[in-house]
């Protein structure tokens, strides 16, 4: 006689969320709460990100955005200036002493600074 096939009903789904009670004294609670507000996160999300070593992106202010944009404009102008100087040097037979390396270093510094303002990891 053939065996009956039993269908196993799925057990409870794995735990997908849970609560972990955390106790703070009054001063620590106020400090953690203030830091979460400063970072722009709810208290729970702030504690979760800190506990799990997740990246807390920097706070972006209007000044940071304006600085980021202005550095972009300066970088674009610097790139045009570098190209113009290189073209002038190539077409000119005169010996003009210009440190193109300094222009390239300044360009790199502007790019790095913009990344730092935007909260992008840099290789340096």
C-alpha cells in the first residue's frame, strides 16, 4: 500500500522584527535624543544605525549646498582656464613659466572638497 504524503504546513515565519528595550539615565537619554534630532533621524533609527555601525550621512545645510555648487562652478572655470593655458602654450613659441601641475592639483582639491561636502567617501 502506498504511503500517504503528508504536507507540512509552514511554521511561523522567521522573526522579521523585534524590540530591544534599552534603558538610559535621564542625562544620557537627552544626549542621545539631541544627537538623533541633530542627525535628522528618529530616536529608534539613530540608535539602530549607531548599533549596527551604519553610515550616518552628514547633515546637509543650505550653506553646504551653496558651497558645493559654487565649488562646482569654480572647478569648471578652472578646467577651462587650464585648457586655455595649455592651448596658448602649445601655439606660442615663447617660454612662459606656468605651473600646470598646480592647476591640476587645485582641480583635484576642489573635487575632493565637493565629495566631502556631499558626504561621499574619498580615496585619500
